[in-house]
């Protein structure tokens, strides 16, 4: 971990935090985190790809971790993440990179690949596949207590999270998202109440890890993270025939709760996603959960390195 360097890059009027390890500009890998993750969630993968000769870069999105928040977090847009990523590549003089993403970071990676295909050598995502650029409608088929429905509601998650410190919020979400069931609260229950204080952290997630996450979210808070992605999913990319031509890899744990979203298993297993990503390879990991890159770092690192070496 001490090998990873940290810097700030001024982008679109904000100072964004970037973690980095490795040298060179010919083979660069940019890691894009999800929620409640941060650059730190890629610690195992960054070191592995750097040792294999690649340069690894992991930014914190605006309003996350050590990066500046936008002036009005409640007005932040999902598209800000595309413009920030483009600006980071330009500031670092990186003409083309591999994108590796997790959770909603997959939407950032694939959206960027659609908007700027000439800048993308390949895409690896975990937990979330390519999704057609249209409003998500899972809430229409799931109960009112579906966590995304709750977090989309202005003020509700803030009140729920506000009962706890940042470390406890991250702890609860890690425990909740590590299960194989979709987090759904009862009518008179809040999402944080799905986890009891007696519940244990996943065995691969240490108290040291939790402390690191807690400190980063203590700095940033959750305001921007609730706005982007959860309250900005409705933004549309105006792309009539969305198709990613870059080589791609999708790694999914079969015990990832996202696998149980309505229609998701069929979309992935029966290859419907390949209509949009023709060069996609799909790898399912039987015991994998939502945080597969932290749960099985060695296996995920091997899959990533194989992909990078095959397409560099």
C-alpha cells in the first residue's frame, strides 16, 4: 500500500484525488470505483497490474473521498463523471487507456467508451454489465423498500445515514451488499436497519479496511454519492445505436445480489448483453459476491492481467 502515490489534479474547477502506481504511458489502466467504494477498493488490483508492468490510476469521483465536492452537490449530474474522466486523461497526456470498473462505475466506463471510443483500449467491469443508456426501471418490479428507490428519495437516505457515523454506514452497506439477496426494507423500516450491530463483517474485509473507508467518507460525506449515481440514473446518453466495439470482460459473482435484479440473469447468462458489446467475454465466479475484487483478489487479478496482456 505504501507504494501507491497520491496526487491532486485540477479538473473542471475541482481538485480531484488520484491514486497511482507504476510507470509509463503506453499501457495505462484506469480504475473506476462504485459505491460505497473509493480508490482504496482497487488496492489489490493496482499493485498487481503495476507489478506486471502497467501504470495504474484510480481517481476518487468528485464529491467522493479526498476529491473536492461540486459546488452544489444536489445538482450534480452523472455526465459530470464522463467529463471529469476525459479531463483527467487529457491532463495526464494519456491518449488511450484500459478502463476497469465496478458497480455503477461500469456505467461510467461504458458510457465513456460510447462517447470517446478512440480513448479506450478495452473495458473490464464487475458486478454490473453494460446497460443500455435508458432509465433504470427495476424499482417498478420490486417492493417500495428496494434500496435504490429509498436512496433516490431526497432526504430519506440522509436521515437514515445521519443516525450513524461514516464508518458505521460503510460497515452496514458492506455487510448488506455482500449478501446474495437484494436489500429491501419493510414499509416501516429504513435501509440501515437491515443490518444489526451484531452482524459480522465479511471475512475478507478487515477492521483496518473499514477504518480506511470510514475516514475517506468522513471527509466527503454521502451527499454527492447519493446524488450520483442514485438520483441521476435518469440521465440519457443520446446515442441511437449504442454499441461498444472495444474488447471487454465482465466478471460476475453468482452470489452477487445484482444477479437477482429482474431480468439480469437472463440478460447476462443468455448473452443478450453481447448485442451491445460484441467482443465481450463473460466469467461467472460461483462463490463471488458484489465485492468480488476484494473477496477474491488473486483470482480477479489473474483474470484482469490475462485480459490486459491479450489486448495490449
